[in-house]
């Protein structure tokens, strides 16, 4: 394998993709590469990916590396910390996993193949038993501390947008979130729900041509332009009131409310909609499985378990809905549509005296042209 190109370097993949240009080489430090990050790199049209850390997990079968390789993007794995010192914009060469800068060897990694990735994923799947047991134990332990999410023992921020009697669409930066969002466009246009973007999910709404009504989260993975779009901002704070994301909002000179509560930002977005009187909550890209939470580095899902138990009566999880509809038109269906359109047109021609006369004149002109 040989690749040559310009590098972009960042230890946080979600920050790197914001400035990544097509056909550049992404240099990341992303242990247990998750599927969302892999799709964001593919969308950036990278030439190759160099990961300073091991891309595959021994705990669970993370799909990120396989997604990259199946998209035809070479993945140089576990290249070591030296690659993170590469100058931004430098030109490097990769030969069979060896990285060269100015023709001098800088680091060595392993080029992951489809076969090798699948082998390691199968091994990780066999180790899921103990991981799942610990995950459930952590969930139950933390659930006792976070019962306030069910009891309503938290202070809701004051919002200008009203959820009362309306649908709420909550978009989270999760697996297939962009595809799922595109699939339900007709629902959005018809129902006009309150549009809630959770951190990077707000960027997805903007990319689809919508302006979020509300942006909720830590404010660490949403673009400045999206934050300035006019949406109400709600910064997720720790239960003790600390809100690290508020500093960024203040630097941008934007107003924001604070919601101090345990759990994830998507959890508090659902609570805002539910307690605000939403008729229906539709979630896109939400995290709901063990793999989802392990990918996010969380060892349990107490808050999500409790919040979904509370809002479950009005919650519709649209995650994966794009896979249900593969708009592929078969040839016979297309022929039937064309035939259905021609039949009424033919009937009009046959019945109408004017069109019959026009057809007769055309036939005469055609016979004169051919001399018959």
C-alpha cells in the first residue's frame, strides 16, 4: 500500500473533520474508533487515516475500522504518539504502514485489512459477556443516584420556544443520523415539529436546510455558524451547576440558558420536550444500546434508562429508519407508471376531434415528405 498526501492532525476526530479537505490524510488519536467518527471521515473524503492509537477494541466489536476499510480508505493502525507531532499541512508518504516525512521514517503502524478487522471483531464479540455484566451493574448502581430524573427533581430553564401540544424532533450525532434525518424530511415539512439539535446534531439539521429551534448540549462539537443561527441555546451543566460549555457561548457573545442535571445531553433534551408538554418526541441518532454507550466511553446508561422509562409513552425512536426505505425503483414499476400515464393521453387523442385532425395532418405531412 502506497499513499502520498497532505496531513491534518488532531487528537479529537470531531474537531479534525471540520477543517479536513478532500483527499487529505487524517491523523487522529482515537482509540476504539467508533462508527460515527468513521462516517464523518468518509464524508470528508479522506485519502487515508493514520491512527496513533489502536483502532479496534478488545471489549466490544466497534464497527468504525470496518466501515472505513469497506469504503476503500486505507487505515494505518497504532502508529504511536510520534505521528501526532506531524506539522499541520506537511506532506507525508505511507509505504505498507511506514510513515515518511521528508523521506525519513517517522513512525510505523499496521495497515488493517477487512479480514484482520473481522477476526478481531469476532474475538471481541466473544468477550462481551463480562463487559455486559459490568455495564448492567454500573447502570443499576448509578440509577439509584439519578432517580431525580424520574422524580422531576431538577430546575427547567425558561424557554421562548413552546413544546406544548407539538411534536419535538430531537437530532443526536449518532449512528446513521444524517441518513435517518433525510428519510423523514416529508414528516418534518408536513408536521413542522420543534427542531432540537443535540450538539453536532444541530449541524445536521442545518446541512439539511433547517434552522434548529433549540440547541442543547455541552457545546463542544457544534460549529460556531450553527450556534449563531438564531436558535435558543441550552447548556448542559453538571448537577453542581458547573457548565464548561458556557465559556464558549460567552466568547461568541450569545445568550444561553443552563440546565443542571445528571445524564447525557440527549437525556435532558428529551426531558425539556416531555416536561414542556410535547405531544410526541421523535429521536434521530439517539444512543440506546450497549455498543452505543461503549463507543461514547460510558460504562453504564443509568440516565438514559430512567429518562426513556419516563418519556416512553410519547417517544418514537427513528434510529435506523433509513434502512427500512431503500428507494430503488424496479424497471417493471417504472414501465407501469409510464403506461398508466400514456393510457389517458391516448384516450384524449382518440376522443378529441381537434387532436384527431392534428394527427391526420401530421400523417399527411409525413407522407408528402417521403413522397408516398
